[in-house]
């Protein structure tokens, strides 16, 4: 049996995204030297809330929560009752199916907290879980942490526009082989792929047929780009699984990541378990921070459209740069992630990522965080300053050419 130290080593969660870079800026010379030689440092490991500031009135809403004092500081474990009422109405409208605020929704410390609670409420030792590859790195790590068994299912993305999403044949095989849980993101992190409507419908049918519990991460579903197919919410499908948890939050599109707010909603019995687990882990999402949810789905007219358009412009320029240089990159349908394919290199992916940091002042996430076999890909969160991201992309290409076979 593995020791706890061994388990935590294998999870590979020693540093927050970009942490080692920020530390080098504070304590070392490599990054300072890289910035001088390469230009403005760009940290593609997460979005830049300075370039894309939080939604208007977020600070005002937080201040009002602070002024409410104990009533806001010590909310119910699920979150402030009146706030859940309001949020549930907007989520019901957005997703196309009603949400009962009292039994079907919980406010969590970020969507990462929601993910932890959802899997903690579902996965135990020996639970077989279908995990998509590539997909958000914490999915497989949390399944492993809770003692579950990961069953890998490939993602169709890139050139396969018609069948975007989890490979249905492989998914059904995983269900036949005993997977009782499915977890996936749409839009997908790291590719930005939105699961096609017919694939969503088939996932719903398969989950019903095999009695599978589904956790679907829809964090970027508000950032849908113009000209893309309309977004389909699994929970609104006529054959939606009886056991389903949907995860959403304002940390990305709305740049409220510093507030650590998320929501999970779905099957009442699962939400009830999540509340019990939250009572042990954190008691509640930070009380004063919950007040910032008053601004969610209530932004000024035109604000969301402008935010999406700004990111689409960055996306299109980066796609042109990477694809023009031969670093094949699938077009994200939504969200702010790119997943370029590198040429064959004379160095390892680990070294390439390190050299990018040290020589080009660019921070990226290696593809192996999202799929075991993706040793030739990197992930970029392009929610950055537009011109700085273009310059950084050029530096990535230059470094790739320098070390190409």
C-alpha cells in the first residue's frame, strides 16, 4: 500500500500555476534576465485579471457583504439562503432547466472546491471513473486521491468538428466495463472544445442506460464565441442522468478568481453529501466573498459581449500565428485555452517548458498535465494582454524552432 507521502508526490501539486516563476522574479535573476532579453513576461498558466479586470461592482458587492457583518460571515454551509435563491433562478434560465435553490445548489470555495466536493461525495475506494483525455488535470488526480480507478476515454477535437467531445464508442466501453461515474468539461480544458449537441444527447442516453453518475464542468460556458454552434447543457437534455452535478462559477469569464467562488447544482442527494463534506473541509465558501455573486449574470448591458469579443480577437490572432508557423492548434469553440502541438524536439517537454520560462519569459503548462501521451503539446490560457500575448507566442515559436529536430 502506498504511503501518504508517496500519494501526494504522485499527485504533483507542489506549486500553484506560475508560482515558481513568481518566486524567481522575487528571489532570483533568471526571470529578470529573461524579461530583459525577451520582453514583457507572460504567464499563460492562468488568466491575467489585470488585463481583464473583474466584473463591475464586484468590490462594491463585497463591501456590502462586509457591512452586513455576521449575517454574511456565517452563512449556511450551502451558502447564504437569499443569495442561493437569486443564483438558482439565473442558473435555471441559463441552462434551460429549473434549479431548486434549497435542495439542489451549493456555493463552494471556487469551482476547484466544487470539483473536490462532487468527487468526494461520489468516489470511494475501487469506484471506476471514466476520465476524458485530454481534460482538466485535477480530474484524474482527485479520482486517484479518493481511491477510485481511472478509465481513460479519448476526446475528439480539432479536425473532428462533427463529433466534438468524448469518444462515444470508448465511453460506452468504459461504462460496460464498470465505470459508474463520468467526469468531463465542456468547454474542454485544455482544448476549448465544446461537446457537440448530438454527443451530449448520447452521453445522457448512455448514462441513463448504464446508471452512471455524471459530473460536468461548464466553467467557461458563458464565453461562447461568435459563429460557433449553440451550447448544449447536459442537465437540460430530455434524458438527463438522474444523478448529475453541474459545476459553474464566475472565476474565469468574469475574472472573479480571487474571490474563490463556485457553485455546484444537481441531484439533491448528491448536493446533500457535498454539504456534509464542505462542513468538514471549510464550513462554507468565504462568507463575505459570497456577496460578489450578486454581480453574476447581472453585469451591465453589453459587458459580457465585449469581454467575449476581446478574447475572440486574441484567440484569432494566436491561431493565425501558431498555425502559420506549423504549430498545429485546434480552434477553441469557447473559453480561453489553446493547445498547440510542438514539432519534434531535441529536448524533453519538461526542458522546453523550463527553457521557455528562463530564456523567453513565457510560462505555459505542459500537455502531460492533461493527457499522459501529450508529450508534444503545451496549454496556454490566452486571457492576457492582447499585444503581450502575441509577442509571447512569437517567442514560443522561436524557441520551438531553435530546438526542433
